């Protein structure tokens, strides 16, 4: 990945002014992706609860949704490791 930021000795990040627009675009794309990930996770939880309440834990749909929930959770935990929430 082509980085737009550089870390200073103080631990802060800076962006070269000539690449500011591209850095803002990438940040916006990341924010959209993160929002979609958290929204997806929030939507899966009640759906899984309903399937569980209906006794459908063995269905393909339930298992696929549970797998997606675990993938989402893993990605969110990875991002949290870097202070992204």
C-alpha cells in the first residue's frame, strides 16, 4: 500500500501537503468501510438471536451468519489493537 502519512519522532502523523486530497479520500474510504463493518455486526446480532430462539442453530443460514459475525469481530478487534474504534 502506498502510504500518505509519515510518523514523526514525537509519534504524530503528518501528510505531505501535495498529497493531502488523496489522504483525505483514503481516510473517507476507510471510515465508510469501518462504518459498514460495525453496521453489519450490529444487524447480525438480533438476526442470530431470532434464529436461535426459533431453534434454527443448525441451519446453513445461521452458520453463515455466525461465521460472518466472527469475521467481523476479528476485524474489529484487529483495528482496536491499533486504537481504531
